[in-house]
């Protein structure tokens, strides 16, 4: 019953708008001590929880690093670097990243990409820089269109690429759904037959990216 004191500490801390991490930690300490858990055992429980979730914690450490890089001019340098490549277009740039994203994901390297780690700080600014160097200054509508396609290539590449790598969760999810419908398939066979789907998805979206260049060029010619 005394362990419920932790709930009171949690509510009081949130109402007072204190640091959520400190509030949750204090509430856990109060609940544990009030419940009769020894301090060393409670500290061991904290350590085990942190160790079990260390991979999740590492992912959050990337975000401050990206913020510092952006503040130091990462987007500006990326835009200026691609603007010097004469044969590059928005569609070709996104197509290259699309191919890289799908290939690396198919090899199990799902973390080499992502909206927060690649698209926002690098891919989208680079694509906008290419558009400005080729088509001149744009408007918010053009920027939104380019950013949407930059986000789409990451999602589509990862979605269809991860089905090829047998050790990723998507293959196991497909296997579980098939088993629920009384269809027994090995994960390796599921991954193998995901290859044609990935190839078709790449071809379809590659055509959309090449069409994007025409759409942007038409928009630039309008008065």
C-alpha cells in the first residue's frame, strides 16, 4: 500500500512541471523504498532496466548530434556541395538515395537512414539545393513537394528492402500472419520471394522520381 506513494510523487512532480526524467526516477525510488525493497536491490533494478534499453537510449543520443551539426551549417554545406554537380537533378539525387536505402536495408542495415538522421538534415536540403541551382529560386509549394518526395524514398526503400533480410522483424511478422491462416512458410523463402516485390517497387518509384523532374521543370517555366 505504501508503494502507492510513488504515484503521489509522480503526480506532484508533473503538476509542478519539474524535469520528467527526475520526477519518474524519484517516484520509482519512493515506490521501491516504501515497498520494502533494499536500496542496493533497487539500484540494481535501475541498472538492469538501463542496460536492457541501452539500444533505445543510444538512438536518442544521435538527435542532439544532428542538431549541433545543423547549427554548424550542415544543411548549407550539403546544399552548396550538390549544387556544383552539373548533371544532377532532384529526381536523380533522390533516386540514388532510394537505391542506396533499399539496398542497405536489404542487407540488414536498417539504421543507415531515416527521417530524422538522413532525410531532414541531408537529403531534403540537398534536393532543394539542386532545385535552386537548376531551376532558380522556388516557393513554399515546391519546397514541400521536394521534401515529401525525399521522405517518401526513405519510407518506401526501407519498407520493401527490409522484407528481403531474413533476420528483420517484418519477415517474422509475415510468417506469423501466414501461420494464422494455416500457411507454413520458412522465413528464408518469404525473404526470397520479397525480392520481386522490391524490384517492382523500385521500378515504379524510380519512374515517379524521374517524372518529378518534369513536374518541377514545368513549374519553373510558369510565369
